[in-house]
C-alpha cells in the first residue's frame, strides 16, 4: 500500500491526525501547555507575587516619589490632593471666623485651604478625630438655632462650614434653604459621601440665644473645643429660658406703639391709647397662638384692637371735645406688627445669591402684611359704615424734633426687649436707632430729600455701625441692626394705604402701599449695603493684611 510506513521501520514516522487531539485523560499536573497568547515563554522566570493592597489607590492618588507641597508657594502649578494649604493672612489668629468662612465657602472644593485639626485630649481620637456623622449632627444643630433665630442664609452656611472645618472635615458642602439644612461630607474622591439634613419647623426670636451660639462657634473655630464640650454647651443654650417673660413683652409692645405714635405727631393721650391697643392685640395674638392658630390669623387678630381704638376715637372724640389724632393711634399700633426683620433677611438673602430662601422669606412677609391688611381693613370698613371720619393728613411728622428723637430711641429700646436681646447690646442698639432717625430727619425734613433716599441712607448707616460693632465683639450683627431700623419702618404709609382702600380711594391707597413697599426695600437694601461696605473697607481687629474677598456670582449679561 502506498503512503503507509510501518512503525517498526527506520524511516520517519508519519503522525496521525488523531494524535494532535487533547487527551482528556491527562491530569492537570501533566497538562503544561498554556492556551493564552499572553503567557510568558518557557524558561523565563516570573516576578514574585506582590501582596494584595487593602487600600487600592485611584487615578487621583499622588505618584510615588512626588513630594507634596508643605506650604503655599506662589507660582507652583501642582495642587496637592487635599487642597490648597492655608493662604497667608487667611487663618491668622484673631481674624473673625465670619470673614474666613465666607471666603472659603465661596471657593471651589479643590481650592479650599487645608483645615487646622484641633488637638484632642482623649487618646482614641488623637489621630483620627471625632466621627464625621457626629460632627455633621452638631453642625446641623448649630445651623438650626441660627436659622430659627432669623440669621441670613449666608451667615448660617459660614457658621456650619466653620464647625466642620474646625473638626477636620475638609470636603463639606453645607446647604441652607428656608426650612431645610443639609450638609454633605465626602472623605475622599473614591469614598461614598455622607449626607445629613435637618428641618427647621419652629422659628422664634431670641437674640440672646443667637449670641450664645455665635460664641460657641467662635470658640470651636478658635480654641479647639472638643466635640463633647460643644454638645454640652449646645444643650445648655437650648435649655436656657428667654430673658424676658411674656408679660414683659406685652408691656414692651405697648411702649413701642406709644413711641411710634409720638413719632408721627401724637400727644400723651395718643401715646396711652396706642399702647393700650397694641397690648390688647398682643394678648389676643398669644391667646390664638396657644390654641394652634396659624401665624397669619394671629396677625389678623393683633391688628384689630389698635384699629378698633382708632375707630372709637374718630367716633366719640369730637363729641367729648377732645382733639386726638386717630390716625396716629392706628399708625402706632401697627408698628409692632410690621415684619421688618423678615424683610431685611429676605433682601439680604436675595442680594447674596440665596434666591430660593429669599423668595420664601418674601412670601412670608407678604402673608404677614396681608394679615395686617385684613385685620385693619375689616375694622376700618366697619368704622366707615358707622360714620367714623379719618383725616388722611392728620399726622404731624415735621415738628418737635427733640421729642421725636427721644421717641425713636424709646422705640429702638422696646424693640430690643421684643427681640430678647442681651442687656450688653441694648444701649448700642438704642443709640444706633437714634442716629438713624436723626439722619433721616436731617435729610428728609430739613434737607428736603426724597423720603425713600433718606431712608436708604439712614438704613445704610445702621448696617455700617451694626456690622462694625459686631466685628469688634465677634457676634452677630442682627442685635445691633434689627431694633435700630424700627424708627424707619413705614407704618404711616401702610396705614394711609389701607385707609384709602377702605374709603374707596383705590388710587391713593395703592400709591401709599407702593410707597410703603419702596421704603421697606430701601431699608433692607441700605442695611445690606452698609454691611458690605463694613466688610469691604473696615479693618477688623487682629488682621494685619487684607483677606481675599469672597467670590460673588458673575454678572448676567442678558443671555
């Protein structure tokens, strides 16, 4: 047969195709062939196996052999993974933490300085520091007290960022809205973020508590207060009672209304009548508040007694032969109800870029003003049906300057009591209110300048002086500002607007209400402008070099 060679012959043996097949009966130890194109050639030694890394790095890790920059060096292009170190002057001891935190909270995450980790007294936290969830919880509790006390969203964010920065959490993003606080912490670029939130359901005015929270934040950012000490001090702040009782607040409301009526030309009898109306309205509002009635209806109830006393004066004073300004009685009774604090906070949030919070605050102001309008209009309509006659020109705003200056300072003093301020801030806030009225009177009454411009200038000085006082005492500026703008509130313009609507003069009523809105906005913008000028030009104590300014939003160019 051709093509066949026996096995036992000496010629070369022809291999059958079946012998190339894989023998499935071979053991794994006998199988030495590697069926991969990436297998190393036989005879080449393999490198020893490397131990498995328990903490794998990412592409953002620093390459081996590349040293990190220990200090900030101008011109160095490399940015260390933990962020840019502290800039000269930014972390100088004695610099107000508000300035430092406002500067850093506006910086991008990768450009913020490295936090200074405080010393820990306990051994287990000496290296790692406190647990991030506990730090975030403390941060939210502090932010809740500040936001509930009426602080602006920017200052609340700065305080929250200051707490997290002091405890070594360098990748934190606090977010503040009208009723919701959120803080997010990301340990590294490859770890999952931790987010906590807290809802502010009840808000109250207590500037003593607000000042205590500011001192706590100042100690945390400056002296390195431990986490347990901070929790203890926060619990004490929450347990502290208000410095003034409800009865004291009612008396303060009456004195405020009487001072406001004197400010618009009323006499001693008008003073007592306006005080009585305001005190009745305050007690009525407290009565409905204890029964869970919404705040809108509380304002409706509080606005009715002053208007009712004004109607009674208009009806019976001519028959008794008394010359009493009913308009001054109603105007004075409205002053304790005007939400000037909420309006200033709303405009401040809008001007600093917190538009959601600003919109919510403005909507709150609108609801409260509508409540006042409903209460006063209801009573004025009933009075007009009974034959009461109100003189829209019955106010005397340009006479008795010394008496009106004293009334303006009394008005600011009583506002301090209503705001539950510390006694150490009452005198300066009262003097600030007197300066505001003096500037307004000099510009509007003597100089003949438009009242809106005069109000804005006076409010600007209030904001400037208030920010200056707060920066030298490292506290919030609200105690020095909110009460001081009391004499500038547009109580008479609101009253004349409501009176015009009640009497059927819609054009006059709408014009006066528009003037009241313009005056209110002038107050808010002036206060904010004064604050910004103080931060921009005034050198704070303990600061030798100017700080880098906070970053603002770019101007919208119409597209």
